[in-house]
């Protein structure tokens, strides 16, 4: 799972062009939005498209379940892993 978390961190950095951030800078348990990484709704759309392209998962834009998946890198990794099985 840690390898998948690292892949997702790298995906976040490349998809959102976070030039001053490395994978090591992103806490897998920290929130992606607000206080944590500080992403916004546009970032969420871009990240959702990148996840869809990379892992073939689809996410509903306004679903409460999707908000939970985007809670942290750990939550995203668990979501992707569950769709791989």
C-alpha cells in the first residue's frame, strides 16, 4: 500500500504542477484540502481526471463518497486498491 501511496503522491505533484513539493513533503494521512495540502475544487477535478487516466477509476463529482476518497492520500490509495482487486 505504501508503494501505491507514493505513486499517488507523485501523481498529485505532476497532475497539479506542484513544483515546490516532493512526495516526501506530503503526509499520507493529512487532509488534501483545506489545512493539509491546501487543494481546491479545481485541483480536485484535475486530480480526479488524472486518477481516472492512470488507474481507470471513475469518481462522481458531487458524491459524499468521493469527498471521503479525496480525504487524504491514504484514502485515495485505499479507493484505488479496492478497484484493482
